[in-house]
C-alpha cells in the first residue's frame, strides 16, 4: 500500500533568502467581507478544488471509524470485492471473479480468498451488488456455498444471480432482495442509497453507504453518458447532494484512468452498426458481443427490425441472459422477429442476423466453433458479414486474432477491433472521473477497480483537483484502511488473494501445481519405470522410458536408447551400496537422466521415476 508520492510545492521557499518584513496594513485586521459561501470560495485558492462542509468537531471526534478491507479488484481488472465495517457490523460490496491469464494452465476461473469473510461471518449483515457483470457477481455461488448471507441487487442483477445460482444447484440458498436506485434501505447499522449510473448493462448503481463514521460512496463501474440509450443519465444531482452534506471517502472506478477526455456514447455505436448493416445488404450478419451487454444486444435487434431481418441467438449464456431480460422487461423483441437457431438456414442470408458469444476468443464459444467449422448449426462462408462488437480484454488479443484469421480463411468478411466504432467502453475516462470527484468533494479518496498503473493515474487526477496527497491511498488486496473524520490510518492487513477454480476443484490448484503445469507445457515429461527386488536390489524388469510432449520417440530412437543406458548405470550405482534407500535411488536416476537429456537437447523435461518393489 502507498500514498501517492509527495511533490515539492512550486511555491516552496526552501533555500531562498529570508524576506524582509513588510509594513503592516491597518486594513489587514478588518474582517473579510461577503457571505460565508464567498469567503469559503476565496479560501479554496486557485487549485480548482472545493471547500468541504464543516462538521461538528466534538461529534466527529467521538464517532467510531469505518474499516475498509479490499479483498479483490486492486492491482487487477476483475475479482471486485470490498468489505466495510463500522461499530462491529460488516457489509460486502460485490463478489466478482476474473478469468485466467495465459500462465494459468487449465484454470477455469479465479475468485477471491474468502478466509476473512468466513472468520467474520457473525458480523456480516449482507452483500450489495452494483451490477450484473461477472467481475462483480461471478464468485457469489462459491461464497454462498460456504456462508448464508442476504444479497441486495437491482432487478436485472437479481435475475442474473438467480440464473447463476441455478447452474450451481444453489436455488433458494440465499434471500435475494431487489433494490431500486433512489430508494434507501438499511442493512444492519448501515443506511444504503443506490445511485443510478450509466454502464454497459442496465440496472447499474453506485452505493452511498452511511454509518456512524460518515458517508462512503462506492461508484461501481460507471461512466457519464448524456445521450444514454436508456434515456437516463448518471444521477449527478444525487452525487452532488451528498457532496454538499459531506462525503468521508470516495471509492471510484479506475479502469479508464489513463484515458483523457470523455467516454464515447453508446449512440455512436448505433450509427456505426447502421452503416455496417447497409454495407452487408446481401449477406448474413453475425455479430459477436458480451452476453451481458444487453444494451448492445437491444441495439442490434432494433437495427435488425429496421432492416427487415430475423434474429437468432447462439451461445448458452446469450440465450439465457436474453430470455431473462425479456421476462423482466429489460429487452423488447417485436413478435415474429426472433427465430430458433435451427431455423436460420430456412431464410435467405440477407434476411437474418445472428447474435452470438465469443467476442473474447473463448475456445469453446459459439464464434470459436464457427471459425473452426465445428458449429452444429452455422457454417460460415463468403456469404457472411461478421462484426466483433467488443475490444479484446488485455491478454485475449491472440485468441481473438486466431478466430478472426479462421473466419477470414473461410471467406467471410470480418469487422473487428478498431476498424469501425462498433464498441465503446462502459467505464469513465479522466474528465468523468474529475466530474465525480468535484461533485462528491470527498475528504479521502481510494481509487479502485484497476491495475496499479490505473490506480496511480486516478490518484494523480484526484491530487490535481486539490485533494491533499496524504488523504489519497492506493491500497492493495488485503489492506486494512481505517477512516474517521479526523484521521486516516492503516491497520494490520487481512488474508486476501486468488483462489483458482479448476473443474469441480476450488483452491486445490496452487502455485506449485501451476509451476508443474508450466514445466510440462514447455518441455514435456519422461517417465522411468522399473521393478526392483526388495530383498537384493536387483532390477528384475525395466527400466523402461515413456515420453510425453518431449520428443517423437520413433524419430529419436538413438537418443532414447542412450537415455536408457544412462538410467541403467544410475540404477547400478545407486543400488551398489545395498542400503536400498528408494528415495535416494530415484534422485540419482532423475539427476543422471536430466543431465544427459540437457547435454543432448538443451531441454529440461519433467522426469518422474517410478519404482515398483516385489
């Protein structure tokens, strides 16, 4: 954890000659003129910041502090989870996951470490969810398996959570309470107000959390879209009203902190997609996007209706999410527009639009199977016009490129990445971040939701507006930040980290296993099998060598014959003292074979000796 670096003030007089005292002006002793508001504005100086409302000093000194424990989302994009504690009661905001990077061989999902939550289960009063994206709800089934807690979320997020819990066989495991922006509610000793924000999924909210220590605002993922497709702009007036009352701390989305200006409006995507629909006049249109980006899916449906096309969905998550969104009223599809995927080939290409998953190059996604010509219902060819309406998440670029290449080889025309404005971010850029900082006027600022470079950039933005650098904290997962009206301090860190999910196993794969998997992926495996007489140490069968992922044995018989000779000599040396320490025998065999293979090939495969005693 670190505060942002202190900078020497440009007005510093360090090292300068002492100034001569100037004559006192009698007018200086006069009280300043004007209203209190005007005086406050004058005192705020020229740094462009603000004068925070005054608090009752005695009450502030006696108020208990609020403890903030980030368990995920700091120094990374995803896995967002934060615990707040005041007066011995706790609440959790978000419980997300992150998808594995290329170094996590075989891992399906990464979730936060819930140790701290389990240790404090008697204090926790509930879980608040800002919106329904996987990086904010993806870990809920894994947590609710262990602890039973009520969950508070907007209507759409509740629907997505309900679907997710059903997949895990956890229906009814927790109480799901629907909340609405602008309607306050209580969770234990915390008073919560959800505040409407724009994002790439409907039903997104920030939370104003008020307790004895003061008010803390968590923005969740947000942007300010003045021409939002939903017709509802981020509720800036409510943020401003909290700023006038006094905000103890602001925890704000840092994903786009390095990008200047404002995030583009979703309507820009509508115009680009409309142009592409006209360009694809005589072709079938296939559009890949996030299954949770329901605003984008609705845009595509509206354009399809405008163009007289039928719409089909492909991908399990796409089908489930759109069905749920229609049921809840978040999506409108005119009667007769939607067709089953199996009916797609019954219509002329220029009469159809297929909306599918796979915009991030996921290996098992519908678009990936289309690129490999293995999709059961969709065969891609020269008559297809394919749009990937999403930018690759860092780390997914190679997977997306592989799919694009596959589709192009099949003869399709493909629009991807920045060729046209077919995607805009759902996160605030610098000017929107400044706007929220200025409206809320926080005493303390904690940038969240981003890698360290993004957190740092957001912290510098806050400092440029006049927030004292000592009041800005760049925290880490597991940090313990203690805030009150009079001080900011750090407590002892808590347990936090990444737990890897592999199939049905949760947490049974750690760094040692990942290291072995990496080793196997790079150099392969050689297994040495031998049967030894326990009584006299004679090798009665073998040694035999089995190679996997190392060399093609039939073309390297000389190498493998030499390896077998080396192993036989190693056995002879190891068993000559007649002490029969089998662990020592395995070590000597492993070291001798490893040295031989490296000398001949400059490779270091994993070597696994197996001794069977009779």
